[in-house]
C-alpha cells in the first residue's frame, strides 16, 4: 500500500481537487489531439481550395509542438482560461467590431502572470528559408506549447515592399494565433 504524501485530514478535499486536475489534463490532451487532427484536415482543405483558386497556398499552419510533458502547463492554462473568460473587442471594421490583440493581451496578461504562464511571438525562418511566425506558450515549470504559421511573401500584394508584406501578415496572424493558443472566447457584439 502506498503511503499518502498529503495528509487528507488537513486537506480533506485534496483528493477530489487532484482528481479534477487529472481529468482536466486528460480532457485538454484529448482536445489538443483532436484539434491537431482537425487543424491538419482543415488546413489540407484550405490549402486545396486556395491552390484551386490561385494555384498555390498563402498560409500553411503546422501541427502544434509541445514539451515532453504538459501536465503543469495544462493545469495552469485550464485555470487561467476559466478566469479570463471571454474578451470584448474594441476594434471596428467594415463588418462590425472585433477583438484586437491589445484587447486580448490586456484581459489575459494579469491572469497569465498569476499562473506563471507567458506568451512569446517571434518572426523567424524555417529550414527552407521561408518566413514563419512562431508563438510559444510557456510555463515556469519549463513546459510549453508552440504553434507556427508560414508567411509566404510571394503571395502577398505585389505593390508592397517585402518588410511591409511580412509585417502585415505577422500582425494579422498573431491575433488569431494568440486567441487559438489561449482558447479565448470573443464577446464582441458582431
């Protein structure tokens, strides 16, 4: 019989709390695996539709990478997501209002700090020399999730200089990647 490391007489709810966290981690792993499969299927359909229309893809998303273990980051992210809830948008466009990256960061940053999570985004190149946007969600435990999006400068507007093409695509993708990485709900009215 294994000895209990946490005295249940002092912390009577600890077993149910641990069980709830383990269930959350299992569900998050299932969601991540399911999201990865859906992302690959959706990406293939999107690439095919774009290829049919333009004969080449604009953006290619890759399956998210993760650290060898994700238990601590998954538990912290689950708590943070419940606390952040939805985010209301302040941006406006022709089709209505939307949540800006600044709106999401303002709502999420204090909660991410509280649970020792951080988000970083870098413009880089892959092994083929193509520009990619890399977003990493990290935890103080050293665990992490990473998502990458390929930026193809030759598919952007021909009238813009290269740095403006890349900057425009980076700004647009960063907002969507941030929302997806943190699973943020958009409470904008439109």
